[in-house]
C-alpha cells in the first residue's frame, strides 16, 4: 500500500504540513497576518510549534476561555496520532513596542 500524497517515510513533510496548517489558521483569525510566524523546535519526545504574532492579536488566537487555542491543539493531537508524533503549540509573547500601543485620547470635559 502506498503513502498518501504529501507524506514521506520520515514524516518531515507531515511536520511541514502541520506547520503550514497552524500558520494559515492563525492568519485567518488575526488582524495583522504579516506578523504571524510558526517555527518548529524538536525536543525529546515531541515537536514544539512556537507561534509568534502581534501582541494585540494574542487574545484572538486564545479565544474565549481558551477555546480557540484548545481547538488548534486538538487538531495537532489528531495529526500526531496519525503520524506517530507528539506536537505542542506555544504562543511566544514579545514585549509590546511603543508604536503598537494606541495613543490614549484625552478626556474632554463639557464646559
């Protein structure tokens, strides 16, 4: 029996497909898709996908009560079962830069 298209014996293509899947999912959720990047880190026993994005978009990826990020982790778990790998998804938080902070409008008191 042959492997389905897009897979290999080593599983490297499957790992890349998982990386692309998460990146496309996140880009469809956030406002600033250009700042989304997913990098792979091989650790003993699992592959960690590190997700970097604009600080203002983190809440959109996490979702209400963590449901969105949990759903993405469930997808990774299902993909891992199929390829006999274990995946973890981590959001990498960067410091907020000054140009990303919206200026606060001064309060106007009626005279």
